[in-house]
C-alpha cells in the first residue's frame, strides 16, 4: 500500500500537535512529513525509525565533540534531524494505525540520547571553543557536561521508578482503574507546567536552535552552563517532590492494606 502525503498530514490531530513545543509545531512537524513519506513508503516501521534515531544521536554527539567546525556543524544538523525522526516514528504509527507493545520502549530509549550523549558532547565542544576559561582549565567543561548528563538521566530514572512502584502499588490495592492523566491536562497543575517547561526549554524546544547559535558564536560554554544548571535544579526538585509523594502514598497504602486485611480476616 502506498501512503500519500495527505494521509500523513491528516493523521496528526490538533490535540497531539498542541501538546508539542512551539519549536516542534513551527517547523519540526512540517519537516517530518516528507521524511515520513519516504520512510513509510520504503516499508519502514515506527520502531525501525526509533532505532535509527539512536544511531543518529550517538553519531551527532561524537561529531559535536570533534575540534573541527565542519564536524561540529554536521553534529548540530544531525542532532536537529534526530528531533525530526522523533516525530517520524509517531507519524508512521498513526498513519498505519498500529499500536505496538514495545513502541514506547524504543521511543523512550531513543529520547535518552540527547539527555546523555549530547550533553557530554556539549561539554567537549565547550572545552574546544570556550572563551570564558583559560585553556589549561577548560577540562572543567567536560566534567560539567558529565554532571549535566548524569543529573538529567538520573532525574528521569527517579521519575520512571516512582511510576513503576506507584502502578505496582495501585495494582495490589486494586485501584488501577482510578489512574488518570488528568493532572497533565490541568494547565494549573505542577505536572502540566513542568511538562511545558521541559518541552519548550529542553531538547524538543529552545535547545535545538540554540545549538546553531552556540556553534556560530563559539558559546557552547554558556549553553552548557545554562542547561547543566537547569538539569541539576530539575533533578533536585524531582527528587524532593517524588520522595514526598512516595512517603504520602506509602502511608496511605499501608492504611488501606490494614483495612483490607481486617475485612478479609
């Protein structure tokens, strides 16, 4: 079956597009349509595109780390192309109307690439190009990049582990049907605000055009410092928040288990 360009465009709902960052809405989605057309009619699946994006973001980070303008430029372009591929896999899944069981796994792992590889690459790029620091001290930027990468990935691991334990607890309590995503829909909720900040300031938003600005102005160091500060602060906030939520959930769940056990006795 040959899919048309219109099939691809019409598969994207206003709600889905509206939840994306402004950067994605303005051009990434549009750029993803012709790329999707090529991949989907070549027989690629959404998961295959996700795996390709793993490779692209790793190669991009390596090139960003090389002290050569051409390599860095290619790295920046490939990093932006990764974001296009991040839209392409979703486009293919929607057009084909296929819900894969492991699609979220492939997509999530691909999404960890910029949080880890690219942040480290940014630190090495800052080492090569910085005007803020004398050359003999520039190695500190590599360390800062590593700290930023660890903080970012660790923060997301904390989030995922909390959700795993939360869902397991709800299953034991027989309350899985009560779980909703209503908090992410409420524009006044912390979950919604955090999501919007992460999307518009993070790798799906300002991060991508900033890479080009940093490349042409030799200010990778400033970009690195800003994002590492953001990642470390986010990590601290997430850890404190989820520890509080976990403590409250544990107390409530233990009370419910006591009631449940007494009723069964």
